[in-house]
């Protein structure tokens, strides 16, 4: 089986590209096993690969990288090295200023976007990657249990988030996968209601969305609770979201498209009359980035394959009343979807 580097080299040869330049941290780690704090520049040609890092990062990169490492002091040194290339494959996220510098100082004639190649490489996870993501999910489950125990009337959202993040780090996480969301009351209708100084009140819906970064890989989970006893409206929308989420987890399998999976949950919510309140996609890929391929939405026809890791997170958000979201990170297996986040879902 070809290595990750060899797949890039084959692509370069087939497409008459002199070399590929990789600079995004998650892609550097994917191809080298190292992700220097100050960044780096991975050059892959059809015949060789070299990982250029700042002098300050040289020793650590040498210890971590599976690719030969060289140090540099100034970017001008790299531009001189790049002058032997005329056509360079680059990531689409490259800044305009850097691309201009490559053309002006390195005399690159043509830049080719190779994002599709990188996507095809990273979208299906190896068993080793899934193992690390599962470990990140276990940490997220631990943090979620703390939230469920700690949330009570009078505490601030930020106070709960801090306790969760402490648990993540003491159990091996590098840091939270993203800014922890604790959104209570009217703020629960905000899909990205990052924890604030708002105090939680009795009778409020509270959306808890969090994840852990572990071994460079992310996890993602959301649960929703009510402080005290839920009213009839809160119970209604919770049960609808739970039904949609369970149906989508049950339906997910290799061969169906991301759009078809999105429709499973979306159609259920529409049938109950809340379609206008489900305002985001059903989910997204998870891996070295918190949002990866595929996007599980009406706009994505990607075929699900064994080894893909995605989230399934339907929600209903009613301004002023509040919102409900239930989310799990799952891996697509030959037999369907397996939940990697396992905190109880029947919380209301």
C-alpha cells in the first residue's frame, strides 16, 4: 500500500506538477508526524520530500518527522530552493501575499490547487486514526458528565466550561477542540453560544457543546438539558430532535450520500413543523480539524465510506424560547454507524 507521501508523488507525476508545497499545520502533521509551533514548509517532489522548519523548531522536528528535516533562518533561503520548480501544487488556503511572493521571489510560473488530493487522502481515517479519535471522544464524555453534574441554578456558563476544560486536560487532552459552548435560556437558541458570564436559571434549556483535542485529533459532542422540570414545549422539541438524531445514526451507512443522511433527520423535523428552525447542516467530518470533509448537508453529494468519521447533530432553535441540539461523533463501519461519544441522550 502506498504511503501518504507516495500518493502525492504519484499525483504530481500524473499531473505534470514539479512539486507540492504543504504549510497548514494539520496537513504537516498528516504527512510528516510533526506540527511545529512556528510552522513549516513541506516540499514533495515526484522523487523526494523535505521538511523545512525554522531553526528554533529543528531539533523537535527531527525527533518527530518521518520526512527528512532541514532548517532555515529566512524565507529567502526557501525561495532560492524553490527556484528549480516552475509548477507548484499548493493548498487553497494559501494567502495571496505568499502566493505573490512565490511568483516574484521563487519565480514560480504556475500554482495548482491540490486540495482535492488532500481531501481524498484525509477523508477516510485509518484504524490508527479512529483509535485516537475514540480516545478524544472518551475525554469529551468525561467532560460532559462533569457538566451534567455541575449545571445548576445560579452558576455561570463560564464556570461550568472551566470545570469541563480542567477535566479534559487532566485526562490527557491538549486543549478543548474548540471554544466550549454552554448556552442557557434564550442563548440556547444560538447554535454557537460560547460560554458567557450569564447565570443559569431554573427552567432554562442549556445546550452543552464541547470536544477534546487529543493526539492532534478532535472530538465533538452536544447534549441539552433543562434545569429543573421541562415544560411541554421544551419536552416536545427535545423529543423531536432526539428522534431525528437517533434515526440518522441508525440510517448512516456506506454507500448513501451525505445529502441523503442529512435528509433523514431534516425530514423528521419538517414533518413536525419545525423545519424552519433547523438552521444548519446535520453534521461534518471530524479529524485533524474540527470541521473536515464531508459536510453532511443538502449541498454535499459525497458518498459515505467505511472509515469516515462524522458528527450527527440535528437541532431546533426558536428565538427567545431556546434551542435543543443532540450530537454524537460517529464512525462509518461496514455495518452502519458506531457512536464514539456515548453519554446518555435521554436527558429530558
